[in-house]
């Protein structure tokens, strides 16, 4: 049951009326209360039943973080009474659903659509919590309310800010591909096709044997190796929960992983994805050709860093099972945390590098660099010392990994995505994939 | 930071509410309930064994200095004491007793008609500081002629100076107060003379006597043990039954409660007002659906451990470690620029740094590889100097 301000106003009028009723007080009071109760009860009874409403949903099912999605609830009124009241489509607070409550009027037998705009501030699945329908009686004094379930969920995808780097990296890739410059055979390229010589082609690429069999001069074209396999491994353990700037390391890593996946997809490589801490949190296996980015984005959306120590041994075996015997580039997005890596990952590196090429990418913390540069008073120097120690350990781990034959990309949050893309392009140019 | 696990029910479904309304109510109400129970228990325990004594001037049950409980208890050792609160009670008590003495206090609280009725009783009467109206009713011809209550009266008791056995045997007493003079022909005996009259006057009429005492203070708990005060009281109240009349203040008449003064309608309007308040509570208290809960992400800075370590260094004054970290940071950053590998011998590094940045190789060695006690790690100022010198050499190396 609900009552409105109108009922309270009516009660106020009754109070004044009884106060001035003089000797008729007892009677006036009884009549006033009886009328009040009667009217409120009548209104409750005459209000359309909120439980009788039929709800159906429509609208967006996914959006990128920072965008706005619209989800509609259509309220059908199969009862014989007119629905007059309000409706609230409830979402978790981080979904920032607007408007919160809106007035609603649906005639008997009709339906009306109610749109709610979501501007989520968190990645992951936003689930509708329920639709509260409040119906008022004909007098507008009181009514009924019911919360109905109308399940819907909107997947909030990672924002993929590094998209803006994609055109630049793609043009670098095309240079490598030979579409911009002369097709020169180099390391990391494979035979593509034979075609007729056109003036301007490098004479060194003429295939004399094929030319002998043909009328004209035939040149060989080369292209970078294709159909290489790339496995992007996202560490979702505790070190990924730490925030660099305002964003967790995990989200920076996702951004870099998405740029790499998009780039590798365009370059014709097969991209697999694995999220791991102590068990597999998400996995995408490349199916056929074409970009896997949308699937990886979907898989990433609900991932959150777990507050537990990652298990590098399990991660290594998961990688080995995922990739089988095919040589591939394994990109591990984690933190260069000395304690975690020296105990966990380094002993497993030989097992991985014997079969695959391992690349470790990590987000450097700008706050630590700022601390290391801090001077002025004793406190700042102590902080600088602690920061230098962190940086020193990071350098040591990087050196150890490089000695073990691992590629390391260590960059600030805003540079990690392009740096990882560059590392990939360089590996490709060197034919090391 | 918890990812929504698949088995978690959707928010808003009944299972998502952690407990029922009754549990919630109990959780909200249990603390106030326990508090109220504790308060009641404590107040009951404190009231047990605590006896309430009434207070008031000359009150026979009062233990305060101006009460007369002491005298009443002394009297009760060998005679009955009937405490009366109204003239009717007093008259009844007098009528029931064979041998009684009526002692009247605070008689200004009695109506003239009641005074006349009491005066008509055939009984010995002691009036303590009577009103003028009372004096004329009980002892006509005796008048109040003065008042004497000097500041130092407790050092100067009054002497009886009369033939009244009760007063004479009692001896000097502290009966200062109102003074009376009996008119001629009343046959009155005056005792304890002081200035303008006598503090005690006894009038005999027929077989009863009326004694007028100017002040009740000598019989209070405070003064009863002084001089002849107690003896005077015992002598004057010499009967089998002492009827002790201390009338309650007369009840006011013609007053009305607030409820009687208000028009009936206003009172009755409280009923719809209560209904209106209940409606107000429901109107404002009813939510549009339940609150939606959501697990919040953990917010922890990645630099937290580094900052924690800085705090540890500072609190433990680990200057040697800070100095080591600063030096190795400097060497790591510049060894490549100096053309040195990570395993380059110290002498080579020192020589290269000294050559590129100027200065004495000895000073550079002390800066980078101190022997024995580190001069820079002695105090915080040393650490600041180390940082400044390393920065200066970094600048020159660039």
C-alpha cells in the first residue's frame, strides 16, 4: 500500500475541521477518521493491480564504458482499470540509470514503453534489479505498489581507448606488408605469389625460372608471415588490482591487449585469449579467420582482478595446453613484481620458451617514478629511496627475464598499448613469430 | 574485488535479500530494548531499600533539621502520638482518646470555621506559633505583642521566670520567637519573658488549658537537644495521647486542567492528527522498490607497497638502505651512458663518473662507494646532501 501527499493533506483538512467543530468534537472526529480510512481503502481497492502488469524488455545489450545505452520496458496493462502512477526501473548504482522514477499512465488494455538511459561507470554486466510499479486509485489518495522482475542485463565492455593508435600501427604493418614500399624479400616474409612485372618493381625480385616458362617477366611477391598464432594471457591476480592513476592495472592491460588483438587480426594472425589467476577466468579460442576482437572484448567485460596470488605454474600449463605444439607468441600481461615473478614465473620460463616466444608486458607506475624524483625534505628522500628500490627490483626482474629469452615491454599506462603493438610489429618484422 | 560469480542470484529477487523483515526488525530493535531493560533494572534495584521521608517544617516524619521526627519518637516511648492531617482527623482522634493533648502547628492552613470547631473541643491544647485568628479562637484575650529572634539567640537561652511547673522544671530553653501578652482577667500565666511579652503563655479555662508557644523551632530535630527544649515539650505534651495536628495545605478550588479549558473540538482533532501523521509516515517512508546492492571494487593504489616501505624506512631511520637505493638507482640509470656494463669494476665507474662530471675521484668514490661508515647516512641532512649531489652529477652526465 502507498499513500500520497494528497491523503496527508486531506487528513490536515480533517484536523482543522474537527478542531473548529466545537461541542460536536467526538462525532466530527469519528466521522473524519472514518471518511479518511474509507477513502484511502477505496482508493487502494480501486487502483489497478500492479501485479497484473505484463512487462517486456527491449534495448541495448552491450555498450562501451563511457557510452550511454537505452533500455526500454514496455508496460502492458491487461487489467480493466486504467493504470495511473509511477514506475521505476532499478539498476545497480554504478549503472547510473536515468530517470530514476517517472510518472506513468496506461489505459486499460494498452501498453506503454518506458526508456531508461544507462551511463555505467564500471565495466562488467549490469543486471536490472526489478521494475517497481506504483498504481494510484481514482482519487489519487492511495494505491498499491509491487516490484516485478523483468530480467535484462547490459554488458559494459572495456572502453578500448587505444583504438586511436590502430590506424598508425596498421600503416606500419602495411609497410611491413610491402604495400607501401617495394616488395623486398626479407626475414619474416614468406612467398606470396607471382605476378607480371610492372615498371618500378625491384629487378631483384624477378623470378627468372618462372619468367622462362611465361611470355613476360614475372616477379615474385613477398608478404610477411601470416597465420601465426598469438596467445594473449591476462593475469587477473592481486597485482592487477592495484591502480595506476585512477584505473586498475587490469584495465590498462586490457586496453593494450585489445590493440594487439585488433592489430594481429588485421595482420592475419590467429589470436587466442586467456585470463588466468589460479584458474581460467575467461578463454577465447580463435575460430577460423578474421578478427577475434569482438569476442575478446565480450570475454573481458566481466573480468575483475581477484584478490589472490596468481599461480604461474598453473598459468604455464594452461598456456601449454591451450597452444599445443604449435609455436606461438605468448603475450603475458602482468606486473613486473619481483617477489611474484622470481618465485613463480622464472622457473617456468624455460618450459614456455622452449616451445613458444614469451613476451611479458607490464604497466609501469608513474607514481613510483614521481616518488623517485621527489626531493626537498627528509620524508621525500625516504620515499625516493623506497621508490628507487622498487624500480631497481623491476630492472633486475626485467634483466633476468631478458636473460631467459623473454621479451619485456615495460611502459607507462598511456604508452603500454602502442609499445606492445610496436613490439609485436618488430617481432613480426624480424620474423621471430 | 569480486567478479559477479555465476551462482549469485540476480539483485532484487527475494533470495538476494539477506534476511527477512522480522530479523531486520529484531536487529534494529534489540539494542534499544536491551538499554530500556537495563535502565528499568537499575532503577528498580536503586529504589529497593531506599525509604522516602517526607520533608517540611515541623513535619513529624521528616528527618531533616527542620522536621520533628526526633520529638515524635521520644513521645512515642511512653504515650501515643496520633498524627492528624486535617481538623476533622484531629477532632476524631481527640474524641477517641480518654486523656489527650492537642498540639496544633501551622494553623494558618485551617479555615476559621475549623479553628472554632477545634477550639470548642474539651481538650488541653498547645498552639505553636498560632495565627491571630487562631489565637482569638483558642485563647481570647491573649495577643501577640512582639517578636524577638536575635541573631545570637542560641547563646542566650530564655529563663522560665514563672511558676508554671512545666516551664520551671524544664529550665532555660531556646523558645525565642513571637511574644504574647495576656489581657487582664484572663488568668493566664506567662513564661520566658523577653522584651515585649512572654514566649509561652498558658491560659486555663475550666478543666482544660491552652498553651501558646511563640515558635516551633525548639522542637525541631536541630534544636531539640539544646537546653530545656525537650523537657519543655515532654512537660507540655503530658497526656496519654498526643494528637499532633499539622494540617495539609487546603486544596485549591476552582482550578481546571488544560483539557477542560480547551474546546472539545481541539482535543478531538488529535485523533485525525494521529491518522494524518501515520499517513505522512507511510507517504514519506515508502520507497519505490528496494535498494539495489552492488559489490564495490577494491580501490588500492599500485604504489601502496612502495609508500609503505618508505614509511618503514622513515620510522626505522633506515638511512643506509635509502642511500644504497639512491646510489644503485643512479648507477643503473647511467652505467649504459658511461659505457659500463652491470659488472664493471668500481674503480672504472668512479673514474668515468669523475671524468665526466668533474671533481675529485676520491669524493666520487665516497659518494658512490663509501668505505666504512657512510658519511651520508649519518643523519637526514646527509641523506638530503647525497640526493642533491647525485642529482647534480646526473644533470652533468646528461
